[in-house]
């Protein structure tokens, strides 16, 4: 008689090589984030031309840029709890379709008011895509390469932003700004249909929710066919002893201070990234006296640095102290930001420094997402990650407004970039402070009774082929 084999989801994934099923998932996640990144920064690329065509003031342009960021903040904070309740896949797919459709509407805008409304609605979809995609990837990634795989996926954001820069530099002069926005809307709709067919639900979520036995069996057969051919039970990796909402778990005493440091650091990082994403082309054009195409290329260099930094930082985080790696790159980023303000008359140097800032700050932001997904338990992982991104989006909203205000006050390029050193330094301090409260408990390791796992009460998913 064959005995029943009992193992956790984490043991199932960690005990096997990274296979084709997971590679497909990472590719789908990467493409989702590529289009999210393209769509999120497309308004920054068209801003100089839009301002010229419509005769917009800095304040009106700031309202258009801020509307999408407000939507992203709300979408991120709502999307995580929804994904922890209903599943990662339905939230990711619906949000990709949602932001694609409203981006198409944005391309048809005829006035500022309509564009503000459409960008707000677009932002609702954009905000939920990154945290829930990264959560899904983290739950299929072996622990030994989790940070790297998350950063591989999320570097799609800056890859999409960089690709958008080169596309914009070609399409805006040739076809006008609406052509770029149309491209940013059509592609997500196509991808959403593909995701419906190919993207799996999280195995950890299915087991934690004790549902979808057929789906669990199909997923196990693709990850570990030798296990699928024998009787087995899957149990949840770690579970709170009390049934609590995901939000209450994120704010529970054992996570509270670590959560606060993640929020503080990510707020500052996104403040800096989005200010540059929204205003760098305008700053380069007006502060340096360059053309629209030259300013778009400088912005593209900032975006190119992101995926390079994401891969390098993720690789390093899997080998050395995550916190010290992130703090170090944020400090280098701070120095590079200060240097940009002093090199506005040297185009090649400006582009090179923009690349370094993108490497450090955009790459570091992806590293912080990997840090967050490893900090919380399964039943609160999407919420913990998405709320960090939601708080970060508030910084992004303020950055768009502050960028418009600084330009309206007549600040020089040097003054603006000197001021931007401050958030980079705060982010480095917050990451190091988080180290004090970071423990392996959220990754499924039970320490000090923080997350006891009552295996008899867990009602594991059992499959007997």
C-alpha cells in the first residue's frame, strides 16, 4: 500500500529545479510589468509636446500627471486585499485589461478635464498590477532565487519605460503624441486575453484557501510530475493562529515597525523616481536647452538603468545582506542625483548620470518589492506588498505636484536636483532601520512562536491520483 506523502507548498517548490512552467510564469509577469511601465510613464514622454500643442501651464500639466498617480495609489491599496481574498490571477488580468481600455480613452481626449479623468481611471488598473504580479512570482519562486526572479520580472517596468522613450522619440515627431498613447493602450488589451488563457493561480493561495483541488493537482503535475503520480497532501507553509484580515496582519505588532520602515523608504524612492519620470524630459529641455528628442533620450537612459540595476541588485540580494545592498545603492544614487544638477550643459555626462540614477533608484525600488514579498505570510503577502506600493504612490503624487511647483517658482536645474538628494538619503536610512525588524518568519520559518502553524487544523489539500 502506498503511503500518503505530506509536504508544504514551499518544500515542493524549493526542492526542485526552476522549470519551464515557472519560466513561462516569469515571462508572462515580465510582459505585464513591461506594459505597466510603458503606460505609467507615457504621459511624461508626451508632456513637452502636449504642453506645446494644448498651450498648457505647468499647473495644468501637473494635474494630468498627478491624476494617474492618484489612481495608482488607490488601485495598489485596493488590489492587494482583493488578491488576498479572491486570488492573484483574476486581479492581475482584470487590471491589465482595465488600464489598457482607459489608456485608449486617454488617446482620444480633447481637453484637460477628460484627460485627467481617464488617467485617474487608468491609474486604478496600473496600481494593482505590480504588487500582485510580484506576489504571484514570489509564490512560485524557489527561496534560493526569489529576489532575483522578482527583480527579473519587475525590471520589466523600467524596460517598458525605456522602450517607451525610444518609441516616443521616433513616433511623436512622425505621428504625434496620440500615436504613442494608442500603442500604450492596445498592447495591454492583447496581453490581458493571453493572461486569461496562460497565467496560473498561486499554488500557495489555493492551498491556503483550501479550494481548487483540480487546479492544485494540475499545477503540481507541471511543477513536480513525480509527486503528482503518488498520493500526497499539500499544507500551507505558515499561518496565523487567528483568522484575521490581511490588513490586520500587516499592521500586527510583530510586523508594525518593519512595515513602517518599508513604507517610509518606498515613499521616498517613488517620490524621486516619479518626479524624474514625469519631469526629467521637461527639465532637460527647458533647463539644458535640448530638443524634445534629446530630452526623450535622456529620459530613456534613466529608464535603461532600471532593468540593469534590478538584475544586478536582485542577484546581489540573494547572496549578501539585502539591507546593506539596498542602502548602498541608494547612497550612490543620491550622489549621482546631485551630480546631474551640475552637468546640465554636458549632454553625454547628463545621460550617463541619468543611467546611474536609474540603476540605483529604479533598481533599488524593485529590490524593495522583493524585500516586502519575503517579509509577510501568504495570507497577507499581496496586501503587504501592495500597501507599500500604495504608500509609495502617495510620494509619486506629491512629486508630480512638487515638480510643477518648483518649475513655477523658477528653481534652477541645480536647485531641483540638490533637493532631490534628501529622499534618496532617507530611503537608505529606512532600509537599514528595517533590518532590525526583519526575520525569516514571513518566508515560512517559524521563530519565537510568532507564526505558529497548527498542522492539524490546516485542512491540507489532499490528492490521491
